[in-house]
C-alpha cells in the first residue's frame, strides 16, 4: 500500500497507471482467502464429523486452530498481508493441518486414543502449527502497525521540510 502511494507520488510507472489499467490483485487475494475459508469449513466439518473416533484433545486443538485461522483471514481481508504471509496461511490451511489429521483418521481405532504414540505425534504437530499460526498473526498485525508508522513518517518528512511546519497544526 505504501509502495503504491510512494510510487504514484514519484512517477513510478506501476504507480502512475490508471486504476483501470492495473491488474486486479485484490480479486486474486480475495479468491485465495475464499478458498482458505472453504478449506477451513471442510476441515472443521471433517473433525466434527469424526469426533466420536477422535480423542477430545485432538478435536479441541484442531477447532482452536480453525478459530484462530478464521479470525486471521478476517483481519487479512480488512488489513492485508505480505505474499509470504498469504502463502504460509494457505499452506497451513490446505496442507499442514488437514494432511496429518487425515492420516491420523486412517489409523486403526486402537491407535487413536489418548495414550497412543500416534496421538502424541499428532498433538505435537498441532502444537507446532498453533505456535506458527499465532506467530503469523502477530507478524500480520505488527506489519500493519509498521506500515502505518512508515506512512506517518513519510508524511511528516514530506510536509515538514527543514523544520517548516504547515500552519494550523
């Protein structure tokens, strides 16, 4: 956002194009977020649909992850995120969580109990993913704060040249 703003002020070719000429990146981002939301709903449906076959702690941890991810998608929809953050979010939702949960569901029922080593392995993976998602959430929210601070400094530098201030401040 700041890059586009600065580019338009300083004649950057990409920033100088009219709105009609610019690619619709927001449509792509919105499409990606819609796919992520659909995948989250499916993951939630899968876990709840198989809840009787899963230890309660597994169901709880997956649903907790789903809640954090759903909230993060909403925040990103309103405030944006970097490409790297979008890629990580998508990978967590479409691969990193559903693949091990699906593999766990394919295990025999005797391996899907509170005391099994397989459950311990899955819980460890879910814990790692939860930490990763919470870190991603912090990064996205901190990035928005940093962007706002950079923009504020730019405006201050732009309109307060060599100590001159605008009247009425």
